[in-house]
């Protein structure tokens, strides 16, 4: 995926319309009219072999006749003509084309090659980019481009809308015009044969005309060359710099009906999209109305640190409605402390509500509004405030609004408002809020939803910026033994890993599981019971039976060998009766885990057709699908992401302990999630996994029952099945520096934030200035996150450690989306400069960048940084003069 020539869709020097028409209401006619009326300043050239002019503009019979090479072509001709037209445009030097025509994917020649494939082959020969086919077109307001057949023109604004559905673009335009909402770009993606969501996200992330991005997604995998990893990398990069709001159609979980595991059945395809958007830092909306409510808050750069809300209102009914909305959306109503109550008592009538919502009574004056909002903003544990006004004859709505605006000045906590009523004065109040940058909504429920948009956005952004602890990540699995288990099972064509191998596999990854042993006969079961001298569980072993308890294939709490033998004999009879065709292979004997007050949890894995493996956590047990309390995350995850999964479930509040029931070992639950994530990341052969129940109490966690479904690994690298490239452990190495000894070098990890801070503290102010082009005294949190939390599919940073595990140097590069160029940097601890450490790090960066496919490394260097310039020259970098004492260095890698 690449942003090469994507700019030609938005800033072309000239446009050709292939298929321009003189017929009223034809697609070619509407396209021509829209192009002429959009305000584009460059030449617009219609191509029509039968007309001398279209809409009063001279027409040309074919591409070869055009007087100017078009930067952008808009094509609305029959499907069979498209590949040849693209070929002709490519020869002329056109950079991009919008293909309106539909049906190219379905029409194939005698060899089975589609018209879409032929079109792409022609385009890629010349580096042309294509939006479509089967699309409404593109509207781009900065340069006055309306290359669409939409009926309604767009108002200029700062919101970019990218949609797979042309009908949704037209609907969005109608909706927005009525509300005065403007756009920078509206992009109908169509079939995404070439340009895809990832390309547009990469471009829009850098676009100065766009402040926020809205996406309408039907299925992210429509593009011919779709890459889940490219989509997620682009979305994560864009979401770091601009709010992204997505609406996803098709919320049905019907696709999960065929899932063999509890995990697959619980998640459904829509749940995986939720997890994907969350991992990317994208806020999800459910309809067009909610999208623009979300834009109302996020575009104002309001931020919260949590979901704790205080409501200030002059009407009790509105307050009750808002509390219901907050509860439905999962927010928290702040408890008013005694100190805060005393402050309210001092300014409010005795009849005020004495709680949250803070009802300041219907006759509230401007001063009462001002003082109440001030107190609310200064109250402890408040993340934001919603102010609700109900019209009364005894108070002025405009005066109240002006008072709220004044009280909110200088506060870092956001204030959101709902001013009910339709009077002229109320309209003035709403206008005053908009002018002051305070979001105002039509209803109390929408105001609360606006606050929750901020809370949810804060959560997903934190997941992008997190610096997690490293406890669970630092365990070392027995990979070789695990590989032999998996390889043997795949070779033996086991669809479901047998219980003994599963137990051994879990042991390799330090996932606690009940002691297990296989038994062939009821007598063998009795012998194991006698040997263990503990209560046991027996389960039928059969490759044909998935849910054993449903067919009488599970017996619990067998105390004696005699009881165990009798239960096994009866089980054979019952299972044969219920499943007469099932192949029975004996019994699995497990130690009976007696933890009467433990919580039953589920930890599972399934594989989504678009985004690959994902994890599920929630309340487990036999009623798991009925309870349906779960949270999802794409693999791989770390401890922070595991804790986020846990806290998003309803059972989390119980796990924290209540009444006389102690808290469960939540950290150990998170460890299991991380280790399961590592297991499925290492082995693409694992398609589904269920641990149910996973018991958790104050003593720890243990898996009681588990299943693993196997399949063939996908072609390519071992991590190709993952939508997010995991930590590349294979790049860890030891580096020997002449005269200084051996050092450990590895890719950076998020938990390196402590090492970075310590390293930064040992840099001289001059070294800080030369590396960061700044005299900062500490690393800002956002910069620290960017340095330690990288996308390994786009960037790389190598950190160097001495034998005391102290970080002593770092070198990195950040590549553009198509890897044509990457910017490098390197710095070594100030007291260790001049010993070859920087040279070793830079050589490693150059070597890896070359293997990674980067075309050119470049970097700016202060001209007085003679050591760095000497290193660049030694490594073959070209050095050229820049401006203001900056030297530009570059190295061609291919």
C-alpha cells in the first residue's frame, strides 16, 4: 500500500472526463456539470468522440487528442473500455483516475481474467492510482473539485469522509447540508481495486485541510490486495494525530453461527471490528447522527481522563433522563463529597437536590449558574460536566449560557451543554456556546453521549500511547518443545489437540492447568485415582465430540477408585447411546479443582477472516453464551491491553472483591491472557482456543477445561497471520565493540520508557539539542510514547544495553507508508561517545532498513555536529547543505 500519486485526486493541475455526455441526467452529464460548477481553476477536458462540445466546453474525441496531459481522469464509460482507457492515460502520463463504472470485477475473459485485473495491470505499469471502480466519485473542497455525480454540492469544512458506499456519501451530503456541516473531502471508495482505506488514511493524516476523519466501513477487506496489517498501521498512525470516527454497517453476529468454539460464537464479526477500531484508536459510532455529535466534541480537542460525570441542571426531569443515558452508556455518576455539598449549600436554595445531578432549581439566575459550574469544575474525581437548561419564565436562557461560558474559561475539564427550548433567546444561547467552543446538543441524552464519546476516545487513545509493565511479557516459553507438540499433532491430522498434548503445551507457556492423564479403560481410571489420592474428574476423549457435558461425557468429584471406575463404565454406555457414531478413545482424567468461591472465567481465541486471531475474555462456565459478558482484543496483546480487556467486562467489579469475598488475583488473570496471546502469535496453526472455565480467586488462577483447534499455517512468515506485527525477538543480538566489550542490542519495547528516562537524564544539554533540535530538560509523555511504542511494520528502533542493563544508546528510523524514504536518528550516552557505539547502531539500522525494503535513509544534522557528519560520510551517506545551519544527509538503499 502506498500514498504515491494519491495527491492527484485532491490537488490535480488538470482534469479529463472520459465519457462526458450531452444527455440530461446522464452520469456523464452530471459529472461534467459538477466539475464545471465545483470551482476548480485548472483545465477541465471532456472526452466524447461524438460531440464537439459538452456544456459549452470543447470536447476531444479520445485521450490522445487532449491538449494537456491530465493529472486526474474521471472515467464513466462502458466496462469493456476501461483497461484500454487506463493504458492510454498511463502513456500520456496521467497520475490518477476515478473509475465510476461498475461491473469490472464480474466480467472475465476466456482465461478467467477480470476487467478489473486488466485495468490494474495497465495502471501499475505507469504508477497510476485508481479510486473505484463502482463509485460515486470524489469531492474535494480546498481546490474546488467535484468529480462526482452527487446531486448536492459540499460546503467547505475540515472533516474528511471516506466511505465504501456511494449512496452513503450522497446521504451524508444531504444530511450535512441541512445542518451546515462542511467537509474537506468526500471520497467514495467503491470496490477499492487499488486505492484503499489505508492509502486514504495515510494521506489524510498529513493533509493540512483535514482536522478529523470519518469512515463508513462495510467490510475492510473488499480491496483486491487488502492487507489487514496495512489497514491497522495506517489507522493507528492517523489516529495519533487526528480524531477518527467510524461507522460500521452489518452488526449482525450471524457470521459466528458456524463457530466451533465458545469464543467464536460470542464474538461475531462485528465484535472483531469493535476490537480493531479500539486497537487503532478509532471511536465507533452507530449512525450518522452520532457521527456528527462525536465530531462536535472531538474536533474541539476536548479531552477527559475518565468517565466520571457531574450534571448541573435547573430541571430535575432533564437530570433523571441524563442519568439514565449515562448508565446505559457505561459512564459513572460522580458522588458529591461532603466538602463539595457544603460549597453548594452556601450558594443554592435549601431545596437543591443535595446530590448529583445538581438541581440548582428552575429560577436559577446567571450568577447561580456561574457559581454552581465553578464548584462542579473544582470538585474531586470529576472528569467532565454536562449542563442542562429547561426553559422557565423566571430565568433567562441567554444569561445562564453566558454565565456557564464565563465559568468554564480556563478549565481543563470539558463542559458540554443542552439548552432545551426553541425561543429566539435560546437560539442565541446555543450560538453563544458554539462561538465559545463549548459543545451544545439538542437533548440531554445527546449531551451525555457527547461526554461518553470523549471518555471512550480517551480510552482508545491511551491504548495507543500506553507504556505497559513488563512482568508477564518477560516470561520465556519452551518454544522448541511446544513446536514439537504442534508439529506432531498437525502431522497426525488432529483437528482438536488431544488433552495430554494440550496440557504439555500449556506447561510450555506457563499457563496453569489442572493435572491431566489419559486412561484407556475404566480400570485405568481407577488406577490413576488411587495413585493421585485426590478427587478426580473424568471426561470422554473423542475427536467427534466438542461439548462433552452435553452428551454425558463429564463426571465430577469422584472421590474413590471404585467410584471413578463405576462412573467411567456408565459414561461409556451414556455417550454411546447419545453419540452412536462417535469414535471413543478412552478417558481424560483430571485432578478435581475445588475452589468453591472461585470465579468462572473464559479465555479464548478465534480467527477472524479479515483481521486474523483475536482474544476473548469474560465470565465463563456452562452458561457463557447466555451471560454474554466478554471483551475482545486483536492479538498480540501486552499486560496493559490484557488489563483493558478485563476492566471492560461486567465481572471485573466482582473480581475486585465485595463484602466478605476477597479480590481475585487479577494480575495473574492478565498474565494468562498475555501468555495465551504469545502462544497463538507463535503458532499460526492454532485456529481456535477455549479455556472455560478459568478459575480465579485470591489464591491464583487455573484452567480446568481447555480445547485447541488446529489447522494449516498460512503461507509466508510465521507472524503473517497477525494483523499487528509482534515484537521481532529474532532481531535481538549481542554486539561486540572493540575495546569496550560485549553489549546487548534489541528492538525497542513499550516498557523501555523507564530506561529512556534514565538514559535521557545522562545526556548533556548540548547532546539533547543536537539530537532533538530542542533544549528540553525531560522527555514529554507523548514523545516518550512515540519513541518506545512503535509500529514494527513501519518503523524500527534499536536500543543498546551494557552488562548492567543500562540503556546506553538508541538508533531508529521512521518510514513513510510506501517505504520509499525513512528518517533516521542515533544518539549515544554522552559519557560513552567516541567509542564506536554510534557506528555499530547506525550500521545495524542501515542493514535492517535495506532488508526492510526502505529506498532511502535521510536525516537532518546540525553542521556543528561533526562526529555525526563524519559517521555519515564513513557509511556512504551523501551530505548536502541545507538552511539555518542544518545539513541534509541521505543514503540510497535501492
